[in-house]
């Protein structure tokens, strides 16, 4: 089924890759904070610059979308200093909240969140980490930002007003990360995956190698 997808983070590696890969099957609306995407494969004509922390900006960014792929939290760039880290946390946490509220108001049925496998990096390697494990973010903005995005999405999903599929991915192309093909395929499946009865939140780990690769994969 062809859909119209608003993909945030189109000015960052993961969002740009998803824009490029999903455009063959869907109509893609690239959304980013930068004036221009600056990333390969993003259609400049359809690119929408938006400040997701502001309700009017978030509403305009997703106007006309059937579903949202929120990739912005995957590639947090905190910059240097505590002020920069605070700005990142504000941008991701508040931006995610405002975005999801805009999606609810626009009657969007599902949001795909692209989070980070780095939330489990401090768990000892002898343990097999699955989706049943609770994240353990580090006390630093690059780790806390995707974690806060998860909390926002999960709590709003629990109200039953929107479905959220949380895809935790590693760094693109890294040996212990997530390949572009795996990322795009996972999002494509998440668009139509069935939710467990009575639930509006689902988690999946999407990795292509390394310690977090599911056994038997």
C-alpha cells in the first residue's frame, strides 16, 4: 500500500537514508531543522524545514501525511558544553512531544520512532539483550535524548490515541550497527505490523551485526 510519509531528521544520515529508500514505494515528505537537507537522496523540492518544538511548525511539517517516521532522535549531535547538551535534550524531548501531539490532532494513526541501540551499550557483553530489557541510558545528552523520545512516545501511545512502533537501531553501516537495507526494511514492515490486542506500543531491535544481533539471525 502506497502511503504519504513524513520523515523527520531528513537533514541527518538516518532520516536522509530512509527518505531515499522509502521513496520508491511511498510519497515521502522530508522534514528537517536545517535550511536545506544537505544529505544525498533527499528531494529538495519536497523538503520541509520545521522547528518541531513549536506546534505550528510541527503541524505544518506533517500536513497531509498518512504516517510519520520520526528519525530525528537517532542521530543526536549535542555539540560542546552543557548549554549545547541542554539544547539537544530540549529539542528532542519537547520536539517529540509536540510532534506526537500534532500527529494525534491530525488523526495520524501510527508513528515509527527511530531510537538508538546505544541505550544498552553499558550492559555487560555476556548478557543477551532483547526488546524485553529496559534501556540504561548514560547521563549524557547523546544517550538521554533518544531515551526521552521513547518515554514521550510510549506514554502518549498508552492513552490509545496513536500507535507507536519503536525501532532501536545502531549506527548506519557500522560493523556492530545497522545497514541501510535493514533500516529501510524494518520501517517498511513497521508501517503495517499488527499490534498485540489492546496495545498501542511495540519495540523492535534492528541490528545487522555485533553483540546485539539476535541469536539465529
